[in-house]
């Protein structure tokens, strides 16, 4: 279980330089909307897991094993669950940073990783990680799928965008 975190104060937007010409209304609106999603690139809340180990995002992973039977039919159906159940169910989830899919041909793993900022993860957990129940149920109905599991863990970029 992860501790609840206080939300950091929001930074006011930077004022435009006085010499800048006013942007057309459409451009101003687009610039304002770009700021709305800025938190996805660098979530503001941080949590110390141990000395020198911190995170600013958590992930919920849904995973299963698929089989080679019938031309990897179970893998194809897992992908359909991702596209038809998981993605539509997550699309409007507050605080969603990303959804990633991992497929391992050697281990026969199919994983969906839902990454959230710390400030929104508790709210999503209170909703029982919706649409998790639907995703798990759909995976359970696929012949050839086994070892269906869900797990929460800290996930942090080490190098590249999102590293703070």
C-alpha cells in the first residue's frame, strides 16, 4: 500500500514577454491546452521509497501467459482485450500518464502497464483500478491464456523524459 501524498502547489503560468505580439485566439487556446498535459511529462509529486530511491509515478500491471496454439490465437485475443476493453476504459482516467504493452515471445508474456502520477494513483485505486475487473474477466475467457495476475509497483524513468 502506498502512502497518500499532498499535492504540490501549482505554479502560475509564465507571463508572455511584453514585446511579444498577441497570438491569435486559436493559438492561445492550443498553448493553454498544452499546459494542461504538461504534468504527464513530469509528475510533480515524489515519494521516497528508501534513502536515495524515489519515484514520481506508480504503475498497475495486468499480465498473463499466452500460448503458441492455433497460430498464437490467444495472443491475438489478448491484443483485442487491450484495444477493445483496456484502452477505451482508461482513455478518460484522471492522472493517466501512459499505457504500454509488453509482449515476450520467449516467455509468452503479455503485459499491460498503466502508469499514473502519484497524485492520482490513490483515486484510481479507490475505483478498483477500473477497468481492471473487465480486463481480467476478458483475459480469463480466452482459451490458452493462463497465470493472469495484477501488480502495483513504482516505475520511474532513469534517463530521458520524465526524469526529475
